[in-house]
């Protein structure tokens, strides 16, 4: 029997995709674009009921990507899909 391939649909008009498109034009930001693209791919796997390809790497990448944007937050709760733990980071 043939293998059924899954298709990840991307809305080019979504504000996140538009932002990533602009960012991708800067060589300095390509690493961040790749990180977010990977997170979006892994998120789509989770939405479909699958686990991330590498749950620990996904969790680490999620924390690395979100942390810089959280300067104004007092508490961040990140759900670790692999370990099913809550990590609470309090603003110092």
C-alpha cells in the first residue's frame, strides 16, 4: 500500500508569515527565521496528534525563542511535551 503524505498548508497572508518573509531578507536574521520555521513545523505535528520529531530539542528551542520576548512578563509557563512537566520561570 502507498504511503500517505501529509501537507502543511501555509497562509501567506498571515502576519507571522509576512514577518518571517521580511526577516528572511536579512542574513543576520536567517537563523531566527529557521528556528521559527522549525517550531511552526513541530507545532503542526502536535496539532495533528503527533509528537515533535525531537521533543527535547523542540522544548529547548521553544524556550530559547520565547525567552528574549518575555522581558515584560512576570511569569512564563512552558509545557514540556516530552516530560509533561511545567517549567515556571519567574522574572528576577
